[in-house]
């Protein structure tokens, strides 16, 4: 089992930056991929980015490519999402999730372990 806790959300002006953290405990994530998702009010949950724990391979949604960077710190068992050039449409609850699926990139329904989410609000 993997337990995930997100933090780092908040209120930021358009064009600003935030860094989200996803701290993992329990089972080692060596064989997992860890992804970030977001859900805006009244909308479906959308994929944002994913990283493999072992190799650090990454994949991004087109909407965030070039603005967001996903990374991990093996010593801290933590995955980060650095968000730059934020836009109002980035406003959402952000979730991290883990999967052992071997397909690449993993599909949303491949993720088995989810955090509680952290709110990101971007004002104009």
C-alpha cells in the first residue's frame, strides 16, 4: 500500500508560481509511477503529469507542457509539481496518485492510490 499526502496549494496571481508536494509513506514506490491530476468545479478530473519513481521518465498534458515540471526526491519519498506561468484556468483541486501499471503513459483508471487533494486558485 502507498499513502499519499498533497500540500503546497494556495492562492496566487496569474503569471505566478506554486510548488506542490506529494509525500508518500508505506510501501516503496520503486516500482510505481506517480501522477498529478486536477479537477475544477463542475468539470471532469484531468491528467496533468506523471513520473516513474525508478527512472524519472515524465509525461505531460499538452495544456501544461512547458509551464509545469514534475520531479521526485528519492531521499524524501516525495514527488513535486512545479507550476510556473499560472493561468486562471489552472484553478482546481490537485491530486497525486500512484500506479503499478506498465502501460505508458498510465491511463486515469490505472491509478490505485490517491491523496486527499490540495486547492490551487489562480486569480486574474
